[in-house]
């Protein structure tokens, strides 16, 4: 299905003119990061300067996106000044920021504060803070400006269930949290107190899988194991739109807002059902404005690994949609690429992973010439960083 509008007004995120001189659909693996367990979570900061990775080895790695493009040992004057106004000093740095030079290494810090595997990661939208959740039912706050990484964990929230997804409102005052129970939480970051809808029937009936906040902050979304998707009004903290069993009861693997907050990208845990982009203004009609079809065959879908499902993400400029595809024995895991506005399939890229792709996100390296970046994580314990 084609979009109703195919110009820049469709997503209200005009294409970057600098990308017209290069092929935006060509990506190459530039860096590989190793964990000691399966990758479970990825996150990128709003300014594109930071990437966080989490895995079943209970640790969180903080990466500098600008450093990922530099060769090992490259010396660059004050490399972190453009990333965050109060930039952290790396434990791997050859010199302090502002001292005239620093040895660049992509892994800036590694946090070992959790006792169980990591389940979710997110960055504060305005301040240099990283938030991580794990199977130990805790959410930890990391201050990225502290030089001693043992003191980086400055606060935590102990939840009653394992947190699976979390997202900030644009001001960073509230954190919406979805856990392995039906009750959605909206945490006040300053008081660490959860605000919950008092009407029990408003909540989900199964464990919550995904949550996301719209960029304008007026609404946020949640979806649970039975495939229900709810749009919540931030002012009253109650659902205003309900899509009951959006994909015939299949749980969603992807649910993310566009940058203007008017569209929502969804994908079920199935390779036989198309991913859909919905316009929130007409969401009650349940008619997608664009669909993204997986390049599949009967032999592919018959041999899909158990636990494997597609994960989709917008590119940083929203010109493309990326999706993972993992099959068994027939081909290695791959990345599919579609045109966001038309749904046209563009190409398949071999991922290089030897296991199922379990996490996928995109960001833009604004510090090194506006490079589009894809980050993928897999059960082969590796993170692969792609640049175009």
C-alpha cells in the first residue's frame, strides 16, 4: 500500500540535502563490540552522540558514536565537547577532555551494577543520564559525567516486576515503564514515585511488552502480549485510543512514534504479516497509510528460528525503514530496507551476525558529518555498528 502523501509533508521530517550526494541505502559494518552474553537491549541518545548496549552478561556498555568512526589510537582535540555540554571523561582516555588531546576508544564506560540480565535501556532527552532496567526488577540511573564509573550509579527505582520497556517524555520529567504485569507506570523522575491510572479496566490484560512517548509529549503508547495497543493522554494519564488485538492477537515486536508524533510504526512477531505505519488521526479506522512487506518465501517462513521475529526501526532521517530477518539453515540473518513513504522494498543487506538479531536501532552521528548509523545486536553476543 502506498502512502497518501509522498512528499516531505508525509512525516514532516524533510530529507537531509547532504544525503543526496551519497547512496543512503548502502551501509557497511564499521565496528564490532563483544559482550559475554546474548544482546538484549540497545539505545541511542537524542543527539546521536551516545549508544548504550545491554546483554545477558548483566553489564551495560556506553559507546561514543563519534569515536566509532575513528581508527584506534586516533587523537582528536576535545572529542566529547560536541556530544554533551557536560561530557564525561573516558576511563580509556589518554588525556582529560579539554587538555588538548584524548585517545579515542568507542567503549567509554562499562557498568556492572545489575545482578541479572539487562532488559531495557534509554537516555534522558536533555541531561547526560543513562537509565537501565534488568531482570533484578530495578531501574538504575547513571550519571555519565562522573569520571569514576563506580560512582556513576546515582539512584535507582525498585519495581515490583521485571521492566521490559521504558521511554521518557520530551522534558525528561516522567518515565513511562512497561513491565511483566498489566499495570502501566508513569514515574516522576524527581520523586521516583509511580503515577498509575486508578481505573483498573483502563489497563492491559497481559504483561506489557513495549512503550513509547511521542515527541510532542501529549500522548504515549503501550502494547502487551495479546497484541492490544493503547494510546494514552499524558494530561489525564488515561487511554484515549484502543486497538484491540491489532494483529489478530499477535504480540508486537516494534512500536515506535515518528519524529513528529503523528505516525506510529508497528510490526507483529511474525514474518508472514506485514509491518504497518498508522496515522494517529485516523487510528480508530485501523487502516495503515503504508505497509512494509517482508521478502519471504514458503521455505523461509517454514524454517524460521523459534524466538526469532522481525524488529523494525526508522532511519535517523526517516527516509527508510530497517527490519531484521533471521531464518534457520537457509541464509544468515539479514537487514531489509524499505522506502518509508511508499513502502517500496529497496534491498537486503547481509548482517554478518551468526545468531538471531535481537535488537536493532538507528541514530545519526552529528559530530562526524551527519552519518546515518544502524546498530544491531544478536544472540552471537556481538553488536555491529553500520555507517552509510
